[in-house]
C-alpha cells in the first residue's frame, strides 16, 4: 500500500470554448508526475476510516507490516488501535479474521515469552487487553456470519462451531491435542512458546477419550442448552488457545516478581471459552478446564477485564482446583472467560519431599488447636456470663469481649478457610471476616493493655466516663474501617486457590501485618511498664512473690498476643521451626486463656463453688482460699500516722493484670511492715 504526494494533480486536461453548436471541447490530457512515492506507516493507517469495503486491505497491510522482520518493531499500541478500527467496521469476512489473527500472532511472537529471569515485556496491560477483546469480537462476527471458524497460527488457535441443541445434550468439548504425525526430537510436547504441532478438536460430549494427548481443553456441561435464548436456537461456541500469557499482562504477577524467594507465572497456555447470546456466570454445573502441567500445585485463575481500573488481571473468583493427576491440572469454573494456571517458581519447591509433610503437619496442628481453643473459650464465656459476680467490672467486660472476638475468629477459621475456597464471593466473605476478627481480637488486647497500665502503674487511676462504650467503638470499629479501605482498594486479593485469606503481597502487609505490628509495639511497651511496676511490689513471701509474678507474666504475654512476634518470623522463607512455634502458640491461645483466667483463678473457683455443690448432690466442696491482699510499705504514710494503732486505708483497682477488679485493701502501719 502506497500513498501519492498530497496536493499534486495526476493529470491536466483543458476545456476549450467553441462556437455553437459545439460550445466546448476537451483538449488532449497532459500527464504530470505524481511526486515521490513513500511507504505507508502505521501512523498513517490508524487515521484511515475502516469500513467493510476496505477492511480486508487494511487487515492485510497490518498483517504484512507486523510480519516483516526487516522493519523496525511495530508500535503495539498503534497496532491495537488499528485492530479496534477493523473490528468496529463489523466485517465478518473470514479473510479479515484470518488476517487479524495473523497480526495478533505476529505481535505475540515479536514480543516473545516472558521468563522469571527476563525483563518485563514491553507491552502495556491496557494495550494487550484491547487486543484480546478485538480478537474475541472479530471471531464472534465471523461465527455469526459463517457458522464455523477454524484458524491456526503459530501462537493462537481458534475453533468456533454452531450446533443444533440436540447435538449438545451430552455436553461440548474443545480439545487442543498434539498431532500424531508431528514429532519433536527429545521432547514430547510442542515447541515452547508456540502451538506448532497441535490442533483443536471438537467433541459432542463432556467426556474426553483417554488416548488423546491433551495440551488443554474446555468442557461445557450438557445443561448449557437450557441457557439458550430459545429451544430451537443453535449453540454457538468459540474456543481460543494462546501459546502463552503475552497478551495477559498481570499487575499481581508483576507485584509478586522478586518477592521473597519465589516468582509467580502462568504455566503454559491460556484458553478462552465463549458462548454466543449466553451469559456464562454463576453456572449450576461448572465449565471444566484442563491443562497439561508438570507442576503438582497451581492456582486456577480467570481473566477479569474489570480489575485494575478496567485493564484486567487474574483472579481466583469462580474457579477452583478440582483434581491433579498424571501431570494434569483440572479446574472447575462457574463462569466463562480466559483461563490459565498460576504457579510459583524458584524458592521452595512445592513438591519438595520434606516440605509436603511439614505443611500437612502444620494444617493438622492448626485445625486441632483451633478446635480445642473453641471448646476452651466456650467454657470460659459460659462461666463468666453465667455467674453475675464474674461479669462485673470493666476489666472482666474487656475480657469477655476479647474471648468473644477470639472464639469467632477460631470458628470462622475452622468452618470457612478451606471449605469456602473456590466459591467466589463466599471465599472473599470468609477472608474479610478473618481479617476483621484478627484485628478486633488484637484491638481488645490493646484495650486491656491500656486498662492494665492505668490500673497497675498509676496508684490512683482515673475512671473515664463511658469507658466501655469508648472501648467498644475503638476495638470493634477501627478494624472495620481498615477492612473497608482494604476491600475497596483490592478486593481481589481476599482469596486464593488454597485458602480463603489475604494473598501474600503488599495488601497483606499494609492491611493486616502493619496494624498488628503497631498494636504489638504498643502492647510490648505497656508490658514492659507493667512488669517494671510488678517488680517493685514487695510481698511477705518471696516464693509467693515469684509465683505471682510468673503467673502474671505468662497471663500478660498470652493476653497481648506476643505469639504474633513469631508470626512475623514465619513469613515467606521462614524455617519450619518458626512456623511451628507460631502455629502452636496462636492456635492454642484459647486453651491458654482458659487455663490462666478460668481454671487457675481462685475467684472463679470460689464463684463456681456453689454450683459445684449442687452438682455434687449437696456435699460440701472445700476450695483452698488465698489472700488477695498485697503488702506495700509507704514511708510517707508511716510518717504521717501518729498513733501505733492508726492506719491508712487506700483502695485501688489492680484488676487489669489478672482480669479482675477485686478491691484490695492496703494497710500501712508504723510498727508492722509485714502485713
């Protein structure tokens, strides 16, 4: 295609005026030079108004331009714009579609596959998504016009069919298989980065014969005919397979690049499935996607064009890993779009012999520990709520709120973290609940830390008005604000293939770990101040003093969640030891709370004694009693007392260190300091 120099006439022919009856006459034409010819550029063609009449010519130019290796690399963004113009022309001509796919294949081959060690591909995510949309629209135009499309290029294959409903009652399968007459020395699969040596077959069944060497497949369920607009309407379905993910530039993969000791990538090919005039969402029976993949672990993902402000990205919503057998990964998806498998490469190998048993052991420990904690916390809550004496005072009310938040966290974890995976919105809901309850539990620890500081460090603590109302607003409200912001910014990070929780990455660090880190810092400082105060207390018996301090230290450590310190050490390339410590400490926290604040509390046993008497048929139940008086000597007080028998009585709340608000009477005598 060439352009003549603009503004220069091709030829000139004069018109002479004559007498009647001729009036005028054309003279001989004078041909003139048209100027130097120049090559048409992509910048010229992008300005051309494409119609059905010139669509073939423009598409042919684009295919030739992108295939000419002697030319400078084509601007992919301009190519994408020209493709959009061609598609907007609305031509369903098969030749146009073939040329469009040839152009796309040329672009993919020129960009080349991206490897974990290579530089990011020089193609913008928005541009690549636009190309994918243009391809799908052009295939749809040709399928509507021709009724069948079958095109093969080096990096993209298309198979589209129109079938009567009675032929699809058993389902419909598209299968990309290796051609039996093509061999590759030293390898049993097509050349990497291309689809050479493969073809797409269509089967009127959802069962694929075992003798086929399948590269990838997509199976529609038999009840798909129920979704057709009318009983007599034809089922028009199209299947595309891309050799790689060049046209699927993922922000989540780029963010994961270089994090820790692993890199995420799309394993092998990407497949696309579309059914004309049918919205394939929230299906009752799944679309089954199958990939041939060496890795034993992977995430089933689909491309959502709405993510990343309309650019698109991979998401696990609506897809779940169904089966991994014989180097084949099977995914169940309840919608239709572009599908792929994400795997992690480098770092800890997923099929490492020592790694798999360790992960299974941690899973068992987490589940068993969480179940025990649920039972222990349930008993603790029942006791504290049933006995009126034990639910009085703000410290016990803080403790009850803390236990309620913690038991809800364990219940959601046990019931939903695994069971809801692959359910789309359900998995996101479970992940959001876990996020919220984790932060709320930590916030109640922070509230108790503050209460502990005021009650223990300050001799005369102030009694703030509506303290519990303010505490509830802070402890239950602030995590909700963090959750809403995180969901609004990155809701697609709230689920992954293996469990329903925040995916590892920047969102996890900023949305969960950073708030926990700040709370821990606050609690650790408070812990140190409280321990300093406890060390200054002088009791009559050194053994009792050491025992009480030790119990308080263990109780405070459990209460403030210092086990999360091991959680920070258990991120990414942590050793199994740190992961095990964190797993044990966090999953059994409810059991420790029950032991420290229920089973070993004299006041709890004393309050529970009357109920135990009734259970024991009226028999007397004698429980050992201990004094709660704390010896404290005040030189100032002793100097101010004139009579040996006089005393100064001071009352204050020391409940925060042991979750009680017992009023302790301290007597200071001038002649006796051992009370």
